[in-house]
């Protein structure tokens, strides 16, 4: 037995002198404990932000880390209070990609993502599609829970993903027909859902849309309405 080959990384505990916090290598530590051998680790004095960057780089270098696992990591770091700059550095990607990853992980409930699993063969494009269909389907949670039955637990994660996606797609279509709803899409991303009913029409922005953009739209409503009215006048003159 060769024992541990690649060392983990630890840092001095900020509140307990003489103790250390593990940055990465938890599975190596667990294996060392099981085998009753010493755990090898490099000690570095790191800030919280630096520790997150090292964790992300270690995770990214793992061959088995899927797109949705990276999304979940990014969301966990944002919820912990780390900036987009730190998260971008930890995953070695741009802020625009981080925003998209956060949108995907923030749209689908965590328990559903856990039940679907890592889906290693499912990439960015299909997960973005999944999140869009989830947002467009008001019955998404119930449909996903009804689809992820115990008999699917032994199936590949990709199969569970496909089953839920199919359920969302089917119901999104029927829901839009019943409610008279239309997705407002920009560059493949759903920004809002426009619904028409006897009581009036509503424009519901997705939770991933920033408050700044919503305020900008509100400030433009009067000008857009004037433009629309002016257009009606041109159409009437043309008709005459």
C-alpha cells in the first residue's frame, strides 16, 4: 500500500490556536482515518476568500465535477457572503458564466437537484433549458416530485434529469395554453412571463432579474406607451 500520495490543504484555525481547518482533502482525510494512517497536508495561512479560491480550483481540477455541481458550489459560496470576484476566481471562469450558474442553481430547489444527482453528461446548455422550463411552469415542484419516484433511484442521474425535463416541458405547454401566458426571452434566457386574463394582464419578472432592470423598465413604461399610441395613429392613417 502506497498510502496518501497527494496532500490536502489546511490553514490555522482563526479562533483555536494549535488547531487547523481543512481547505480541501476531506475525502483523503476520511480515507486516512479509515486506514489508521497519518493524513498528509500542506499548511498555509489563508484568508476566507483565499480558502474559497483554493477549494474551487481543487474542485474544478476534479475530472468528475459536473456543471450542476459547479453551479451548486457557486451558489453555496454566494450564500456564504463571498463576492462574485472571489467565486469567479475559485471556478476560473468569467462573471457572466457565474451569473448564469447562480441563476440555474438558484432557480431549481436544492432538494430536487440532490434527487436528480450530478448528471455528469448533462452540460450547461441543457441545464439552462431545464431552469427556463422550471421557471415557466407554475406546477414545477409537484411535477418533479411526482416524477422522481423511488424506482428511479437506481437509474443513472442523466435519466432522472431527462424524466423531470420531459415532465416540465409537457406541463409548461399546457399551463401556458390555459393561462394565456408567454415567456419574454432575451438571448435564450427567460426574463419574465406575460399572462393575459379577464381581470387584466400581468408581467411577472423572474427572480434572477435584477431589481435595477425592473426599475429601469418601470421608468420606461410611459415612453413605451407613448410610442405605442403614436404607432396606432400611423396605422390608422395608413389604413385610410
